[in-house]
C-alpha cells in the first residue's frame, strides 16, 4: 500500500531529478519553445518540496492536491497549469484514504492524465507530455519500473514527430527532429515514482 510518505518521496525524487536535468530540459526547449522549461519546473518543484515539508499533508490525495496547487501558482507558461492539473486531479481521484493500492493509484493517475488531455486538447502523437504519460499509465499495472521505461520510450518517440499542440506547433515541420521537453520532464516525473518505490 502507498501512504502519504510515499507520495512525498515521489515529489522529492522528482524535484531532485528536475534540478539535475534543468539545463537539458531548457536546451530541449530552446529550438521549439521558450527556453524556460527547465528553470520553470525547477522553481516549481522546489516550491512543492518546501510546502510539503511545511504543511505535511496526512493522506496521498492531500499530498498531490497541495503539490498541484503549488505548481499552478509558481510555474509560468503552460507547464504549471498542466502539471498542476495532473497532480491535483490525481489527488482528488484518490480521495481521503490514508493508504491507496497501486491499482487505485494507477486509476487515479489515468484520471489525471485524462484531465490534462482535456485541458491542453492534446492526444498521443501530438508531441507533448501526453506521449510519455499515456504509455506510463498503461504500463503501471506491471510496476513502477515498467512505467518508467514506457515513459522514457514515449519521450524518445517524440523526436520524429511534428508538433500539433503547444508552442512547438507554430514551427510546423521544423519541430521534427527535436525531443519534446514536456514529454522529457514527464518521464522524469514517472522515474521519480520508480525511485520512491525503490525500483
């Protein structure tokens, strides 16, 4: 079973990997975005870790709802609302339970990903964070390690795609050949899950 501490570890692991990878995320964002993806998420997840230490929510749902709210209020651009919606919606789907099973979490995360697709209007193949998140959710039944591998493969699979959503879509064919920064940071988020679970 997964408790609030597991979800705090997930956020801390994600914050640490975003911190390490911030320059790479920004480098990926330079040719097809605003060149601020890494620094934006770095600031956001630092704020998440700080607020979780200060408020110490007692349930998995409360941890993710608070983390999502914090991202929405501290991250500029599209990634704050998108990541914030993902975590808040997942947290809300988990409800007030003190512990949740991996199956319940997988179901809640799918609800979160669905909310992000509705908000951004993106589908798999549009060269967005959805290209990493959907395969990860599909693989969660096989464990966190499988979800991490699926998210990483999904992010790499955005390289040959032409962007159909977001800032990169303005570039048309020039977006081809670049790995999507949102899919890349989503893979870091999923990798944080595997790390929190010790996989």
